[in-house]
C-alpha cells in the first residue's frame, strides 16, 4: 500500500513580514492605549484630590461653624494668638458631652487658617467636651481661603461666607476647584 504524503507548506517571506508588521502595529497600539490610560488616570486622581480637598475643608468648617455661638475677634491657643480676619476664622463653640448634648457655659474654640498652600484647623476643647484638642491639616492644595463676615463687629456676626480655591498641577495642566458657601451660626 502506497500512501501519498501531502507536501509541506512553509511561510513565505512576504507572509512572515506581514505577520511581523501586524504584530508590531498591535503592540504599538496597546502601548499607546496603556500610556493614554495612565495619563488620564493621573489627571483624574489629581482632579479628585483637588476637588475633594476643597470639599473636605468646607465640610470641616461647616461641622464647627454651624454649631458655633460666635465668631471671636481673637483667641489664644496654647501660646499662639489667632485673630479673625479675611484669612483666619476663630470660633467659640458650645462644648458637647459624649451623648452630643450641650454642656452649659462650657466652650470649645477653633481656628481655621492657611500657611502657604496648607489649610489647618486648630481645636482647643474643654476638658469636659467630647471633642479632641489638636491641630489638623485639612488640605495641601489651597491657593485661596477667605472669610467674609456679615458684620464688622464680631459680636454681631451671624453669617460667615467661606470662599475656597484649590489648585493642583498635572503635567502641563493646572486644575482649579472653587467652592463658596454661606454658613449661618446656630443662634441666628
């Protein structure tokens, strides 16, 4: 019995070159796709960091300004004195116990301020208060933090307008976020 063998067929040079060209094109396309994905991802992360930073700062100011009794002209925290101005906010806040109830005639004090692009909150809590004393960095991307008061007489202030602008650099782009909010003190 004689069996016929099929002739073996190999790739020609042209077919090999076509496969290499197509493979190279696919690899280049995938590399470009990954590069663009990483660039967009970095841009998105920085954008979220910038806008999240402004939102967190507004949230922290809200959490202490809304229950505040008064904006103080000045208050001394440990050895540093802070004075309310267009760039500093000093608050007197009724102390609260662990149940969240106000402790009569007992106060906590807070100040919000910036140093360079960093925004801080300093809190001095009464020993009976649930709040914890200390300084906390709230943002590292602040380009502007201003406070406007409803009266030049701090004993008469009932509304604080907070204006925050954050700025982040991503490659050649500058990302800006701007928030403005009016906060009414609790007794008004």
